[in-house]
């Protein structure tokens, strides 16, 4: 009984000392850090490293409990410097997380949206149409291709490894760049701001060893580029002609031409799509309501006409 009362006193004391603003922000911050950590390590080899660290902690607890002095002497430096060791082990993941924070604009953290530049969106949309047409032709002819669509992460180092073109898009320019006898067909094409910015660029290969063995250098370069940036990378296989898309280190294979267009539109100009969709839904609702009101007016007019006809018939019968 006394233990229960003391527990209730502790709980009430904790609630009384609860500062709503600071403690709520503290809880939200810790929750966000844990969520981001889980999201980063999920589906990666980092999870195996964390399991190894947890195993070492459990071993240290057992050694300490059994008072094994020699083993404790060897394990203590690892536990005491655990934070530094974690920073060294997870430096690529931490760098990736900080890069993602740096790529976010202020509108990503607010509920206010800004109208996208329609002219720019139309230019990007035209480029996507040209590229999808070219991709369909290259897929049929089994012409290998590797195209990177730059987003928020600057790709200056990648662009410097190739040749700057800054050309207006067209299906012909994509086909000519990846023609087998072209001097720039081995590298990647970089698309920036709705224009074909560079060609013959060298991309970093992924370090993921769990990929399928049939994936070639182009696919591994596409995954590696998408791991190190927020770019959208499209690959056309030279052997099968299949089209694949790499985003955030994930490769989606055997993408159709329609799916490719939808992915590129959604990734490169999502705001324009949302705006168009909202306008279409509004116009659709407006037209439905207008039709309903017109139908209601027609029904009321027909009803009034029927009543007048019945009154006329009644007058005739009385005569």
C-alpha cells in the first residue's frame, strides 16, 4: 500500500512539474530523432552493425554482473567511447541525413505554398515529353542510356567530369547523345532546369553488395547517384531494352513509358500537378452542381407546366 502511494506521489509530482511548452518540445524532438534514425537504418546494412553494438553492450553487462575484471578492463573503453565510435561507424548515414536537411527549403517546414513558375513547369513538362518519346525509341532499339534529372542537390562535381552542352531538349538530341558511335554515349546525361545541361558525365557506383548480379554498370551508377543526391536517374538497358528508375537508392525496374512520365512529372513538378488536379476537381464539382441546378430548374418548369395543363383540363371539364 505504501509503495503504491509513493508511486502515485511520484507521478503527481512529475505531472505538477511538467512544463507544457518546453517538455512538449523536448518529447517531439526526441521522437523526431528516433524516427529519423529508424528511417535511415531501415533496410540497410547499418541495422546489422547496430545489432552487433547491442550484443557488445549485453556482453559488457554480463561481464560486469559476473565481476570478470580482466574482460571488463578490455570492454570498458569501448563502452565509454561508444558515442565517438557510433559517429565514426555511421558517418555516411549521418552525412546523408544532414544533406537531406540542407536540401529542404523553408516551404518544406511550413504550411504555406508558393505558386510555381508556370513557364518553367511547362518547359520541364515539354522536356519530359521529349525524353519519354526518345526513351521509347531507345528501348525498342536497345540503345543503352543513363540520364540524371537534377533536383535540389547541386551536381557540379558530376557535371565537371563531362562536357557542358546547355541545349534545348528534343527527342533527337537524346537519341544522338546515346548513339553507339557518339563520343559521349558512354557517360551520363545531366538534365538541369528543363535543359540538357551536360553529357559524358561519370557517376559514382553504389557500394551496395546485395544487388542482383544481372545489374550492369549503368544500373549500379544510377543507384549510386540516387543514394548520394535527390536526383531522379533513368536507365535504358542495352541488353534487354527495359527502362528502370532509381530514386533514393531504390531501383524500380521494367517501367512502362506511361509510368515513366508519371514518375518524372511527380518528382520534378509536383506542385503543378497538384494545382492542376485541384483545378480539375473544382471544375468537375462546379459542372456537376451546375448540371444539378439546371436539372432542378427543368424539373420545376416541367412541374409548373403540368399543373397549368391540369388546371386547363379542369376548366374545360367544368364548362
